[in-house]
């Protein structure tokens, strides 16, 4: 439950090896001519913009939460990349979400102000990669995860802070209205489930959608049927706590949530079952 593409058009639309040729190309001046396709006014296709995103610098991420050790990358400040989005200078950061779209359907989002408040980077090359390569792969249990082509990381954020997202296999970045996302999912007539909404947004929305809003790595949880309508409540809570005890090779990680927090999430899902829309 951790990877929320929600694109709403609201403005009218250890350096020990030599860098690979692809990495050297990233240093191309960001003012050079942009590709003909791949962007609209509120997004940027990172793959199509390869070599046009800005100059790289070497950064070290202490205790990287994806690799679980200190890592060094060639990276571009994320603020530099965001400035390549045509409408970037016209948006109000306080009312804007940044949506990270990954190839595998993991689509986390964060407030733009939160992203800009830290030293966030778009990593383009892993210094541990083999000669002539930009990236290594990541082994998670029996699964081999692809990190390429890009990875969002921070040099000043603790890896255990779940409010910051570290998406890899990243291909696109979009800007969207924060108010639209909030209005779609925030409980409007039951204050008792607001905490569950907050927990769901932090831990679940990056991979799962509600009423079509959210990630696509995992299944939609509310439409056409809510997960609370076809799972027994006790089983659903147990599954959230320990998904690997219910399914072999399950993609959903163990989130380390307390029983009270799981109860809050299930309460919110039960509320949303009565508020379906698409």
C-alpha cells in the first residue's frame, strides 16, 4: 500500500567509476531545445526529456530506505526538474500536489510545498552500477525491482518518515490541484473517520484508488464494490497487518501499523463504501 496519479487540469490544461554516456548527457543545459512531444502544461515525461532535465551533481543519501544503506547517486535537484513543467511558475504551491507516476502503477503524491521544503533530488545514476550502466536492480524477497529510469530521493529526510515518498522506476511527474484530491476523498459528514482518511492517504493511496483516485499498483478499493463489502472485517484487519500471512508472494508490504490505526483505516473504508462515485 505504499505507491496517486490524479491528474486534474486546473490551469487550462562514492564516485568510483566514470559516468556513463547517458549520465553525461543529463548535464546538457536545461535551456536547450525541448522534445517536440511528451509534455502538457502540467506534466513532464521524464523519459522523453532524458538529457534535457538539467546538470547533475553527486549526492549521498544516508540510510536510504529503498536500499537500506548509505547510497551515492548522480542527481538533479527536483526543483530544477519541476521548473521544466510549463505551468510550474503559474501554480500556487500551497494548493498543488506533485504526482509521481511509475511504470509499475505506483503513483504517490505529495504537497508541492513539502517537496520544495527539503533537499529533494531526481537520481539518474547509481554509483554502484556496473561500468557503462546507470542503475543496479533491487532484490525484494523473490522479486527483482527495476529502479531505472529515475528515482526520487532526499539527503535530509529520515527514511522512516512515511509522509515523504521515495518512488523509483519513475517515468512522469505531474502537478494537480490539492483541493480536488481532498474534496474527492475527505469525509464531509463524519468527523470520526477523518483520522482514518489521513492514515489511508499516507499508507494506502499510493498503491490503491478509491473512486478512481489513487494508485494502480493495487486494486481499486471502493468501486464498484468496497473491499469492506466482500471481506470479513476481522480478516481485512488481519490482512492489512500481515498480508504475507494471507497471500504467497504478495506485493503489499507489512506496514507496521498498530491495531488502533488499522481500525481507523477500516472505519474510513466502511464510510467510503456509502459514498461511491466515479
